[in-house]
């Protein structure tokens, strides 16, 4: 029963308070009662509380009583005024034209050659943009250069890029931070409020503290660029929806063909939620690739790179015409591995039909004015190993960390190769309405300060490599976001 209830909750894209779970499980009609409550809400709430479900029984009884006293025609008319749930709000996507724009990506703008001068310029750009963001925070309005701050006898505010992180034998942590001219050590005392702050290499942070007589900054607080305010979701007028996929890994022996046919026929079928899906954002690892890791050939069902994309192109061509697909590459795809990655070359684009739009990784997209930041998510490998408590099973935590740092891949020199472009395209300059990632083969939806977060599962079963590393994928889940309300659900196939 508990599993049925939790599956229902996750399919409806909401969360249940633990007390509400216990209360519902003590009733004989847990799912029905919760469904009645959700039907009575104008929008699916992010969390359903104990009070909500306690009143849900009355809602159901009232609704039943009203329906039974109406004539059939009145019932149909009244149905239009019943506050709609996610399902009911959908509108047929086919009723209006698609509107996709790529607002920002690297495609056609790459200038770097990987020289030392390129790297200096790249990090200077990263530092300057994030410093400007940090200076707009009131805690750092008086931020000084490190060289000046080190002589101050008062509380100082400084901004720097994290050059080193270490822990002393007494459990204190020391961050070395540097700006354009100087570098200083910052102490996070183990018995202070900042002891739990985790900083990763190459992120840009602000520090408020005092300088001691040995020239060490004793931190009082750490300030991140973050999303300083909660913003309202900028929705479309129509309840059209976008679905999110990634990590299809076509060509792999572990590609889940049966699950793909299920999702494909659901998308093309009569379901009203499916019929309201206008856009499909595919965030990389669309094929398994060739030579991505040692002895990969033993795990390939299609060992020709073009053959893999051709197979994918056929699968995409079978999706209904009303769905416009936006496709970006990931670390398994046939573009340069260094991020930002450009869109697929024309030799691959030509294999697909005109319903597919190709974008770089990352890219900032507009779907009918709703801004979607799509990023494959390779940097999660580095964040999971750098931040205690982060896990492959909970990519949403890593996504929130990226938003707090306002950077998609802060750590340089780890598993995420970064190309030193003239500008740092991995900075999250503009706050999106939806932030979508993939790569970790998990699935989840959430929100952070008004930004809808989506991690988009996989269509590949557990690989021998994942088995070895104890990674349990969550395949065949399709996150769907209502572009009018921002309400997100995950449908399992
Ligand atoms: Fe993948
Ligand atoms: Fe990946």
C-alpha cells in the first residue's frame, strides 16, 4: 500500500509530509482520498500536508454529493469549473505553432586554442562576472581587494576564487582565495557557524571576516552568488508541456528498447497529458558513442557511430509531428568532449528530420518565452566527489549547489574537461525558469527559489561499469513540466 501511495505521489509530481503518509495509510482509501484532494487544488502543490489530507475526505464527499444531484448536462458543464489537476489543465499541443529559440550556446562562437593566455583570460572572465554578482549582495557591498583588506583592522569583505581547500589537524578548514592581484588564507574555525560551509576549487565566493595578526582571515560568513530572491515562474498562456529526456545511449547493448517503445507509443497515443506535450528537450548522451571508455566495443549493439545516430533518428522520426525536439550533446556524443560543447556537426544533423533543433551543451533555450537552461551534467562527477553528502542518486542536490555557485562546472582539472573560451559559458548568468540536467541516470523534479529543477533519467539499464561502482540507475522515467504553471511530474514507463 505504501508503495502504491508513494508511486501515485511521485507520478503526480508532489511530495507528502511524513505525517500525511501515516494518516493516509491508516485509511482504507488512501490513494482515492489524496486524489480527491489534488483534484480540488488549482495547481498541484509542492508538498501535501497532514491538514490537507485530513480535509480530503470531506472534499470527496461534497464532490460526490454535488454530482449526484445534477443532471448529466449540468455535470459536464460543472466539470469545466472544477479546479483542474495537472491532467485536466493540459491543452492539445497541436493547436498552436512551436516557438523555440536558442538564446545562448557556444555553437559557432568558439575561439579558444588552449594556450596559457586563453586560460588566464577565461578565469579572469569567470572571476569578474561572478564578482560583479557577489558585489550586488548587500553583505558584500563594501568588498575590497585582497591586498587592501589584508591591512585592515576592521571587519573586511573580500571576493576571490578558491585556489586551495585543506583541513588542519585540529579540524579547522583553510581556504586559499585569490583575486587578480593577491591571495590570502581564510580560516573556517571548526567550532564556528561557518564550519559546515563547503567550498570547492575554482568557485568564486565572498568572505566576511577579520584579519588576525598573522595575516589570516577568520571567516564570519561565506557568501555565494546564489539566487538572492525567490522568483515567480514566468509561464506561458497555454498549458502546453515540455518533456525531458537524456542518456538514451542508443547503440549500447543495455539500451532499453522495450521501454522506449512504451514511451514512444504513449507520446503518440490518446492520453491527454501526452497530447499536451509540445517540446522534448534531450540533454545529451543520445547515443552510446565509440571509444568513450576502455573496451566499450564489447558492450555495443551498434559499433558504428553513424549507425547509432541513424537508429536514433529513426526513433525520433516515429514520435508525433507535434513534438519539437531540442537535442544537445553529452560526454558520449560525437562532438569535442570539452565544455562548452557545440551542437552536432552537420553530418549528424542531416540524419534527423526537420522537427529536431540542435543546440550546444550547455544552452539557454526559450520555449514560448519560458527559459530553459539545459546542461548534460558531467560536472556532477566532480561535485559528488568534492562535496561530502552529495550522491549520484540525488542529482537535484548537485543542481542546487550549481545554482548557489551560479556555475555549472566550477571545478577545473577534474573529470569535466573545460575549454578556455574567451567568456565562461558555464556561468549561470541569467536565472532560468527551468534548469534541466541528465548524465547521472537518475530522475527527479524539484524547485529552488522558483526555478524548476529537472533531472531526466536514462533509457539504458545498469551497465557493467555502474554495477562495479554500485550505481543503481533509475531508467525509463519521463519528467514533464507544464509550461504555464511550472508544475512538474515524473511519469514512469
Ligand atoms: Fe549517460
Ligand atoms: Fe553523460
